[in-house]
């Protein structure tokens, strides 16, 4: 019997490629990268970089809940920005979704992201004991 489960929710954007929203292996949940798509329309959220960052974290939060956890159980976040000048905004938005002690994190600038968005984030969450 496998201890692997696929996590899916309509509260986050459906996969736009060959991946699952998240995969749970044991008590570890690997959350796929989220871009700022509005789940109901599958369109990029309207607005500035902050609006994109908020939508990304809303999407991650929805997948965490679908996996039986919360953002408080996230242990690692990887951030991908097309412009590191937006890093301060990401920090401010992250503070709305995470509390101390914060998860481990990496942030990198990339040349481009799917659908021309400015931000993507993925995470690892550990639930239960």
C-alpha cells in the first residue's frame, strides 16, 4: 500500500501542465508552484505586483488546507521573481500569511514565468506528527 496521495482542490488553479497541485508522501506535502491565477477564471489576477503576490499565497494557502494543513505548517518556500526589485513587496505580503518562526526560504530572479507573470512560489509542508 502506497503512502502517496494526490492533493487537489477547486479553491486553487487547476494544473496547467503535467503536474498535481500537491503530492503528500507520509506527512510531507510538496506543493507545486503557484502563479497568480484566479481559480474561478484561470486568468491572471488584475493589478500590480502586490496583487500577484497575494493571489499566489492565497492559492498556496488553499492547497495547504486541501492537504489537511495550514500555512503555519509550511517548512520551506521557494520564490521566483522576474525582478528582484519586487523582493520587499514579497516580504511584506509573506508576513500576512506566515507567522514566526518563519519557514526556510529561497528567492531567485528568473528570466520568465508561465503566462508572463512576475511571481511564482512553491512550498513544502509537514503535517501532523
